[in-house]
């Protein structure tokens, strides 16, 4: 059974700083996803990582995947207030199995 | 609007009531899902439908009853709920199998409060 763990669960960071959110998973996972959720809103897809060594970047966010270590990271560069949200990673054993989510990381960017 | 529409957005119901949540997608997806999001727990998968057939029931109590009349619509029928069932219920859709490379598209959710 696939289990997904994120850390930290809460993160308060200053504007302009860099930080990394970690996502570990327990068994082989064909693909790894990152989602963002704003309070009271739906989950928005950020990144899909399909292979070992995959790296994707969008603005101040960069996601990577190391399948050997069973680890994905979401790196935040020079944080701004608009990035405040909850970030979820999710693993999927194969394309035919449901996504399994981590508990989420609540990020708060302060001035 | 994400392409997956859920109604109602908010619902307050008594423990003896019967209500239904509705989810609709016009993305051409063939898989639909119900997830429960509680305050202190990870997103919990409840039900999975592939091509209108239920393929997963994640040990969900029978007071939750899903219905998928076609690939575009998904319902969650609720009856005799408990206060601990209060949560955000999220619907999602996707292409199943190898075409699932883009993950799930989620609806905005229904915030359910059981009183």
C-alpha cells in the first residue's frame, strides 16, 4: 500500500527567502503530482513528474523527483505572499490506481 | 471554473436528513472520484468510477451511497450522517490508465456540516 508523507506540515517563511518541501513515498510510484489549494478553494494541479530525475519549473516553484530515494521536492525561490497556500503531493502506483495524497504543507509567506 | 462543477457549495443537514451531492464534468474524462477532506486528515479516497463502473469502495460506511449514471455525472447520496462526517467533499475526474498523465481535475467541493 502506497503511503505518502510530507514535511514540514506547517511552514512560515519570510518574503524573499528560499525553502523546500519534502515528499517521501513508501513504494514504487509511477508518477508524482503536486497540487496547490487556497483556503475554501479546489485543488489546482501544479506539476506532474513521470520519471526519475524529472525537474519542472513554473515561476518561483520547482519540483523534482528521485525515484531511487522515493523522494520528491518542491523548492520555493524568493517567496512572495501570493504563494501562501496548502501544497499537496500525491503518488500513484500506476496510471490505473488512485492518487494517494500526503497531509499537505500549509505555507504562510510573511513580510 | 475548473471544468468539474460541484453542487451545492455548502450544505447543512440534520442527522436524519437525506441529501445528495452532485458532480458534473465535461472534460471527456472517463474516471470520476469522491474524496473526503477533513481538518486533520489527509485527503481520503472514498469511491472510484471507471467508465460508469465502481472500481473502488474504500471501506466507506453505507450511509454514503454513490451513483454514476454516465461518465459525466457523479452523485453522492447521504443519509443518517454523523457529526464526524462534516468535511469538504471533493469530486475529481481524469483519464484512466496511461492517459492519466495530467492527474486529476478537482471540483470546488461541497462543504458539508452535519448538525
